[in-house]
């Protein structure tokens, strides 16, 4: 009896915990910075309305971010998008306000390019592509308009050259971030496609249960502990060929689905139900002794016998085996198969355990 090991796929590392910690530390630093900055602006004259407003808003944003990050029921992507869009709005407001008669212009010590780069990268990484392109356009437009409008109105070759150099570095860095983001998105898409294909290969199309190929994963996990009780129930539908011959294959498929549903409903979470092949099902019971497994098997047999199907009544025969010292998967299933054979040949619609 051959078991096929499912092809393992490299799993993307979950960054939720590290990201929350990093964001929390960043928000605390921003809280400290904006508090000191606000206190300094209020204590030292003359009053700087733009600086006071910006520091106040950053202070409130950092407070909210710290609170949100500590709420485990708030999804991290929602927090990221909210903070990002608020920052984009603040950036556009403070960079473009001089064009509409605002009080003053932010200094151009390179912080404008750094802020625009961070926001543009954040927009591209955290927002869906169909929305990101609009926000990215807004950030880039706000940056270039605010920086180049005064330079073009009052040309200065030194200032123009300096700004051109800054923007060249800014665009090159942004392009690199976009390329890296595309690479990660492509890898994630390939991973999701491969996972979907593997899941399809390990799932029965008709019933939606794990198939024989997928059983290996469950056996591998159940058999890890040498002292852990493991039991197997091998179920076969009695006289299933008669259903197909008398009522057609559609009725046979409906019977398979109804029986699987009844077994799964009765089994609950105490075991794993697998479509073993044809009209056979396998139930893997981890941590279950032979005595308990026999009770489970009898409950499943009775649940199927009570079914009222359009094709008529139906029964199942079940072979049971429990793990013995030095048993491997093949031996465990082999004994259940022998028990099933005896159940079939001794009258069907019964449960028989095979101990050796």
C-alpha cells in the first residue's frame, strides 16, 4: 500500500508580530518627537502656526496608532491603510497650502523628498493596485508641484540643479521599491497558485473530502508519538454496484455524498474522514483506543443505516484496527482492511476489529 507524500511548499513568513512591534516603537518615537517639538514651538516665539498644527496632528496620530496596535481584534492591514491615508492627507495639505495662500512653506532640507518617498512606497505596498495608482499620483503630484512651482517662478540654476539631483535619487529609489514589490507580489501569486493546485490534487472532487493522497499528512502527524493510541476505521458501502446499476451513476454519486455527510456529522471533530477510493472511506482516530474506536464505528454504521435515500436504504461494513507496538501506517491499514473483508464476508452491515 503506497502513500504519496504531498509536495511541501515554502510558506511565506508571517510578519504580523514583528511589524506590530516595529510600528509600535515607531509610533512611540513619533509621540516623543511631536510632544517635544510642540512644547518647543509653544515655548519659543514667535508662534509658528504651521509647525504647531503639524506637531499637534502628528501627536494625535501617534496616540491613535499606539492604541490601535494594542487592539488585537484590529487587523494590521486596516491600521496600516488608515495611518497611511491620514499621512498622505497631511502631506498634501502641508506641502500645497502655500499655493492657496497658506502661512508659510516647509523648508526644503531633503525631508520633503524623504517624506514623499516613504508615503509613495507605503501607498504602493499597502493599498490595492487599482487604488494605489491614484494615491501614488497624488503624492507625486503634490511633491513635484510644491518643489518646482517656486523654482520655476524664480529660476535659480543652483537651486534647480540641487532639486533635480534630489528628485532623480527620489525617483530611482521609488522605482527600486516598486520592482521589489512586483517581485514579492509575483512570488506570492505563484505560491497561492501552487497551493491551490496542491489542494485540488489532495481533495476529492465529488465529495470535497481529503483523498487518499492527502491521508499521508494526517497519518504522519498522528503517528509521531510512539505511545499515542491511533485507530483506523475502513468503511465500505454495501452493494454499492447495485445502486449504480439500478438507479444510475448520478444516484450513486448522491449516495456517496449523503453517506459521507452522515459519517462526518456523526464523527464530528473526533477523527479525520478521508475518501479512500471508490466506495471506500477511511477514518483516522488519533488518541483513540480500540474500545473507543469500536464504539465510534458502531455509531457510524447506525447513522448510515438510518439514512433514507431516493435509491433506497443503504448500509456499510467497517473494519477496525488500532496501533500496536512497531506498527507503521501500512500495517495499521492492512489490519483494518482484513477486518473489513471479514465484515463483508460474514453478512455485511457490521463492524469487525482485526487485532493481529
